[in-house]
C-alpha cells in the first residue's frame, strides 16, 4: 500500500527543487562566459505580482508581493525533486 502524501509535502518538495535548481543555474551561469550558454541557464520567465499590490487602510498599509523566477535548471530541479518524491 503506497504511503499517503499531503499537499504540503508535495508543495515543499517542488519548491525546494525549484530553489535548488535555480540557485545551481545562477551559479553555473556565472561561471560561463557571456553568450547563449549563460542565457540558457540564467534567463527565464518571472511570474508574480510586479509591482507589489498595496492595501492602504489609512492607519495601516500592507504590501503583498510574490515573484517566482524560473530558469531551465530550476525546471530540471523540479523534475528531479518529483522523481525523488515518487521513489520515497
């Protein structure tokens, strides 16, 4: 019988894979000379709220902002994290 996995655990593994993969992509991209190889590893879409959303209640102002920058190595990190979770 397979173990039940919560949504929180799956989300944690996917986000961890994205963070580690994106960090590796930025580090590897910094080692490469400028050109298409560096662009391939470091560039990607930015998803989120740009500029942040501001809620002004006159006595309190709150700013909400979430931005997710995805690159090629980050996507590979998500795939590796998902495969690792599947084997657990």
